[in-house]
C-alpha cells in the first residue's frame, strides 16, 4: 500500500473518535465479576482460622497457615517457607529490596547500601515497575537480552562471575511481561548453579503469571528453589506471586517464598513495619478459593474471557502485518501481554500515531531500563481490559499505525 493511501486511511481512522486504552494489563470488569463473591466473605460470624486465631485482631505475621497452603504448588515451597501478605507482590519486592539495601541479606557481610555501587541484571524486554524500583534507589541496571527460553545465560554468567557489585537479577519466568517467554529447565538450572562474585546474589523470581494460561496447555517450569538448593545455593532465590490477576486486582493476596533462612530474615525485617497482615482478606480467599484446584477452576474461567481477546489481536496482526518488513510479534501461551517488534526507530512513532488516533499504548521504551529502548522498536500491548469489540478496533488501528510508521521511515 502506498504512503499516500496509508495517510488517507489514517485520516479516516482519526475521524472515528476512538477512545481506547491498552496501557496496562488490568483485568476486565467481567474477570473481576468472577470473584465478586469475595465481597460477602467471610461473613459476620466466620472469624476464626483453623488454629482458632481470631482474624479480626493483630498478629500472624507470616499469614494464616490455610492461606499459605493455597500457594505451595504455585510458588514451589512448603507452607512453612511461605509468607502471605497484603494485596501487592510489587510491594513485597520493593520491601525485600529495600531491606537488603538497608540491612543486607542473611548472607551479606554488610548492607548493600554500604557498597559504593550495586547493580541488577534486567532481562529486556521486561517489566517497567521492576526497573522503576531500581531507578528510585540508584541501583545501576544492566540490560541483558531475553531470548526465547529466558535471559541470555552466556552473558548473565559472564557478568555475575566477574562483578561483585551485581547483586541480583529480575526474572519473570513464566509467560513473561511483555513477551510471554517461558524459562526453559536449562536456563533455571544455570541460574541456580552459576558462580557469582557476590556471595549474597539474589534472583528476584516474579512468578506473577504462574497459573495464567491462555491455551489448554498448562505450561510448567522448573522449581527454582529446589534447583538452587541442589546446587548449594539455597538462599539465592526470592520467589514472589499474588492473586492480583486471579481474584480482585486491588484486594488480593501477595506471596513470598524462599529458603528457611530467607523466610526468617524477612520476618525479622517485617516486625518493625507491621503487626500483621489483613487476615480477614486471607480467610476470605481461603473460603472462596478453597484449594489449589479451586484456583485452577477459576483460572479456566479467566482464560475463557481472555483468550478471545488475544486471538483477535493475533489474527488481525497476521492479516494486516504479516507482509510488513521488520515487524514481528509474540504469540504467548499465557500472561497478559503481546510484544510487538517494529523496525528500529519506529516504536515511538507508532505509539504517537496510535495516541493521535485515540488508542493509548504503553510508552515506547517502558520495556527497558530508564525508559530507553536503544533500538526504539518494542511495544507492549495489553488486550485484557477493553471489551472484545474494542480490542478488535484497537488492533486494526495499531496495524494501520505500524504500516504508516514503517512506510514513513522508508523500510
């Protein structure tokens, strides 16, 4: 299609007056409705946990045992090595990192902040909020490529072996944000076994999409806690998860899992921050979800709502973009995002064109540290929140914006 025709089609698109937002991976109202029963639980007379704890009162820093049991498979740890907190796993990640900065880990000889500089490895494309935590606290971020089976382990191993200032790596091991990448068993094994110059190196294992399947195939990953222990590095992994995209996004449960030493370390740090979590919400979730099978049943209902939206985007991209040079996109089996790659130098232009046509996308660059995608080619797409018809409109608009941006660049 000629540049003139694309410009004409784009002008017509602008006249439609679209107002669509695909910036963040938010559950739709229909998804939230699946868990509306939570709002009536646990009930006026149901306030005793299984150990007779009165959930209305203080205490219970580690979380209710029945709540911790819900997540043993999801995080790959026994309930004794799990902490259940309040609604945001991001808050747990933030606090764990800050505790390490101020106090050091259980393997540290001094607080991380006592060192002149510390750094984290950041697989890219990645999650902007991970990067924001590092940026806020002056942690140098080192980008490493995210390949089809996980981070480029040749590069990761070389970096951590030679530089003691590198204290951690961010990992979204299953249905990664934004690519949908699933870490292979080999990558997990190498992360667990690799030699690190810092003896208190930590893997921040954000298993946010552990049960968030988009197909009937339920992809599984290796247990990072078991593999770290097997290689003599039992404290290496901090594991995080939540129910934010399982039940109510703003009123879920956040989960931490780790070695016995890591759990004890975190509980000791938390004692000056809180007298205990929201146990009413924990019991509410226990009454609603009941078992791990209950979580699986609910997530199948979520899948049936989400999958058609992803299929719509992928089908439209296939129809309209498959012949455009330098344009590719991921086909995730789970998670909340599709990652669109355009020719270098075109991502910001696509996002601007889409915005001016009424379709708001995540800013180009958000998938990289400091908001800077050096090639300006990665765009994160979040189809979950709008209605299916709106997702279809947005995908068609995005496809036209991509075609126009590529034609303008002369690719």
